[in-house]
C-alpha cells in the first residue's frame, strides 16, 4: 500500500470518479493541491478570473454534459466567492462538487488569515458538506461527496480541506465502503400509487402534463414522449423543463408561468388533471398558488419527497425516479385521444398569438433570437443570463433536444451566462454554444472573457444591449409608473472591451445587420461577441402580474385593465 | 389534528455539526419548534433527538420530510399518535420566606411528589419530572411565590410496548456491517 499525500489521494479519487475538467482559482490554502495537479495530466484545470466564474462554469458543464461539475477555490474570500454559484446549483438541482482550501488544522476557529467558516455558511445551500480533518478520510469522503451530488435529487456538495491535510501522508486505501446510513434516495415508485395515477389519467377529460427539469436529470425523454403520445396528453413545461419534450412536437404547448404562453396557462386553469413530473410548483411557474389548477386533481411525480405537498397538495403523490416511474405508468395507461380538449387549447393559441414577432423595422430582441435559431437550425445550446433576454431566449427559440437551454431558474443569477457557457462548451465541445446576455448581467462576470481568450473557448456571445436593467425597468414601467430608479445603465463600449481581451466582435445597430453578424459569428472560428443595440424599452410578453391567477395573462402591452391597482401588494418579486 | 403538539423522534449519525444542520433547517424553513433534546442512543455512533412541534402553526409533515433530507438523519418518525410515554425534567428555584416555605414544600412534595433538592432561608430548589402538563402545573402554582430561575430539559419520549420503526431501524444498524454499494434503493414508502 503506497503512502500518498492528501492532495494526491484527492486527485486519484477525482480521476476514479470520472472527473476530466476542473474550474478553479488558486490561493495560499490550496497551493499544495495545485502543486500536485501536474502529476495528474488527466485532470484538465481551467483557470477562471473570479471564483464565481468557476462555480457557474462547473454548473454549466454539469448541465450540458450530464457529469458532476467540479470547482476549486482557496480559503476565505475564494470560498465565499463560490457561494452564489453553489446556491445557484442547489436551487436548480445541479450535481457539483466544490473543493475549498482551509487554513491548517491548528489555526481553525481562531480567525486566521483568509479563514472563513465556509462549511457553516454553506449548510443551507448545499446538499451536504464536509470538512476533511484527516487525510485518512479523504478517499472515502470524496467518493461519498460524488455519490451524494449525483444521486437522488442532484445538488452541490462542498469539501473544505485544511492545507496541512493536503500535505499529510497516509497509506492510501481506496476501497473503503461509504458510510451513509441516512442517505437512501427512493428510486422506484410505489406500484399502488402508479395504478391510482393510471386510473386518473385514463378517466380524465382535460388532462395536461407539466414537465420540469426532473425529466432531463432522469433521462426520461423517451418515456415522456411515449406517455404523451399514447394517451394524447398536452405537454407544458417549466423554464427548466424546456427541451425535455420537443417543442416542435404537435403535443407541445410551451412554457407556463409568469412569462409563459397564454394558451399554456389557460389550459392549466381549465384542466381536470395535472400530471406534474420533475417540477416543484415554483412561484414563477404557478403565480398565485391559491387557485392554481383549481379545477384539477394533481398527480405529482418527484424524486424528492419533501417537494410533494410543499407548495401544492397532491391527489396522487409518487416518489421516485421519473424514468422508472414513467416506464411503469406507460404500461398501465390506455391509449386514448383528447381531440376536443386539444382543439380548445389550439383555439386559445390562435387567440393569443405571441409566436409572431410584431412587424417592426426596429431592432427587436425576439427577431434576433429567431435568427439565431434559424442560422443554427435549432441545434445550438443556448445559455442565458437572467432578465428579459432570458425570457425572450426561452420563448422565441424552438428547443427540440434536452439540455439545449441552460438557464438559472431558481436563484435567477445575473452573470450566469458567460461562465456557464464556458462550462457548457467545455462539456460539449462539438456543439455550438451561444451565450445570450443582457448588458447588465454581462458586466457581473465579464472578467471571464479572459478565460475564453486564454483557453480559446469558442463560445458565441450575443449581448442584448438596451442600456437598462431590462426586467427591473419593465416592472418599474408596469407597476411603478415608469419611475426608472437605478435602472438606466451607461454601459461600456463592448467592442473596445472585446478588443482589450483579444476576442473578435461586431456591433449591430439595425435589423438588416442581424443575419450577416450571426453568420460572421458562426463562420469565425473561436469566440465571437455581437453587441446588439436593441430597442431600449421593449417588454416581455406574455406576462402574469405577481399575485394574480395564472390565467390572467397580459398579452397586449396596451391593456392595463388587468394590472393591480397599486404596486403595494405585489408579494414576492 | 392541527392544534396538537407533535412529537418527532430522530435517529442521527453522531457527527460534528449535526445539531447545527437540524437547527439551521428549522430556522431556514420557519418551523415553529417548542423544544429539541438530543442524547446518545442505544447504538454506538448514533444520537437520538426528540423535537416537539406546534402543529397549529407548522406543517409537521414538511418538518419530517425536510429533516429526512439531512444526510446524517437516518430515520425520523412522528410518534404523536402512538402509545407514548413523554417526560420532562425541571429544576425550579422559587423564592421562599419563613411563612411561605412550608406551603411550597407541601405543594411540591405532597401534592406533586417532587423532590426538594436545595433549601436556603430565601429560596428552595424543586426537582420534578413528569409529563409536560404535570411540570407546567407545578410551575404555574409556584409562580405566585416568585420564581427565581427555571431550568427545563424539554420533552423526551419513547413508545410503549412493541418495537417502533426507529427501534427496528436501530436494531438493523447494529446487526449489519457498514456497506453501501447499491445505487438503486428500496421502494417508496411514507
């Protein structure tokens, strides 16, 4: 049995867990780890420019490739800079292992240089975390961390490792069993529950499926398609569920929620059965929860038992893995048709046509997204930030394949787009990756342009540049009488910034320049930035005002009759 | 029954920071907890927690399910509707004067069968154990004399009679060696 240092054991175990890429930023507490990395050339380390970039890159990498994302940071400020990215991964159920250095063991708890209680800080935002106090525990704990991160409902796991543990030499045992008596994710759904659900599905007159990210995590696309086609069930998805059912499919009825399609929201309101799979009734999706799907019984399929009954009471809860459950369910349901019901939803779609971009010679963001879709044949992976551009990207691109829209849903982190696109491109290098950014959020992680340049990561970047914090401005327009406090942005000249980083770029000021610019971006090897100077006060529609029922969709920008009287009782923003 | 006090018992791995994780979860999810007690369980390496939850203001089922997500929590059960014995220990320091001390001692020792564990010219310390109602009654009766200090443990509870789910689980742990290889798990329950 060889004697190895803690850092070496860590690297050996990472390789055994299938890790190929690490996003990180060095520092004092992780010097021994970084010094060991060159001994393991199978581990590619990508240096970012801010640890938040490392966390988001690991996140984007995980969502695009299906593997566990890994990031390194040093102690103190390095660790705290990861916090936003970890919280983001936690809320969107992304498998990630974050490794932070810590001050040496004798110094812990004494307010040392660059010491911070990162395990304490991350308790509420990680699936689990550890401080590894002995190199003897290293192999087992790292394996436990990966097991916890990727199984059940995926999530981030943080490992805090004191500097002297990296250097401690011990006998390397790699086959110690995991010690997790309290961790047992449920995989198979209860057969009686599945039978009950099948009965409801067979008898329903106006059923809908609401599919979320759980379908992608579980790899259940085929099973979902079979369910929908066999019983002719309309499929509606959440933001994070986009792509888990082909949007060009005749049974796809788009996204629900605050900015969802009107016909999807109306369908849910009128449904008598909602089959919710791998989604958690988040408030952006349901709007006012009291009265959501008021006429429907609810089948709730989720791997996390705590989500069932948390926001909405389920008539038939089924805990377990979506793919597994749908396989059983599909055998128990009957072939069926719902022609009249689907016809009704189609009628609503005709009455509220938002898929047509309004005719205009102004430079409209919806048009730009459409052109990106056309130019890539809908085969790109789109990574968005948060805000208006995120909603336009979700609504105006037709996503047919899973994991082709990567977006921060739960936490809604501005600045997610650039580092996550880096991670995605590294994870799926043969695919085209477009980052869609807003001029506000882009500046939050703009330093990662250096990472793109240094590593030559061929991400195409489209900045929806309107000189505003767009989504906030829209709310100020709709609910605060157009008082634009702290939303106008005197932005930088993005072309000069691109030039400073050594990245090819172009600017688009008018509609006719759009297609040539996109073509230029696609034809230029390597990274490319397009600064689209779009119509400044364009709004995202449809919209459901906060605190109102999901069926009260505002589709006409000039229709102010549905808006609440005062901004006061808006509730959660 | 929404207004009932619920008693949850939890088997947890004895790891540093477990109590922190549990209380952090309580705070973050805004659960209303009456008391929480923890001590070593029968099985080495495991501790047993008893949480009293106010069912009127908190969704007890959510408490149970969110706690279960904590990796170190091995098993959690709501034993409110089982046949349980619940007890609490209190040490009550009450003001006393020559004229009141007799009455205090009579109430404590004769009526409540509590123990007098300290006696000074100005104060008496009474030790009482019993179910929550009994402890509360004594405290209320003594309040009139002037309470100096109150040390309460919070409720612990155990099921009567045959093995409850937690006990069965502990037995299983003690029997088998530590292994964890399967990725798939048992069928859904609860």
